[in-house]
C-alpha cells in the first residue's frame, strides 16, 4: 500500500499530472541536494522520514503540504521562451565570432 495515500496527495494538486510533475521535480531537487553534499541552493528534505528514496520523500512533503504546485502564467512562459531564445542567439553569435577569429589567425 502506498504511503501517503494517493487520495491525500490528490487533495494538494489539481490533477494527477500536476502531482507527478511536482513529485518528480522535487525528487530531482532532493537528489541534487544530496549529491552536492548539502552545498546546493536547493532546499533539502523538509519532513522527517525513514524513507531513503527521494520520490517517496517528495510525496511525503506534498502530503504534509510542505511543497506546492504553482502553475506559471502564459506571460511567464512566454518570457522564459524569449529569454532562452536570446541566450541561444547570444551563444550562436559568440561561437560564430570565435570561428571567424580562428580562421583569420
């Protein structure tokens, strides 16, 4: 039997997709925290647990209402896409500039 129960977890999110996304993201954060010997900017586990599996810890945090799913607005998503595109364009321009300098040398 799963602990915490799925019904309790579903009370914290709007859908199963949101629950799975939140739990997976949080489990990755806990993994990063553990892998960096607690020197990461990511917050470590926020609940006392006997579980050693990061996904189980994430589910326990969700059930304890320590972690929440916050959906991004359309404007936030568009801003992120624009920023990624800007960074990609900047990286491509830098790479092209370096290639030109190498050819001239």
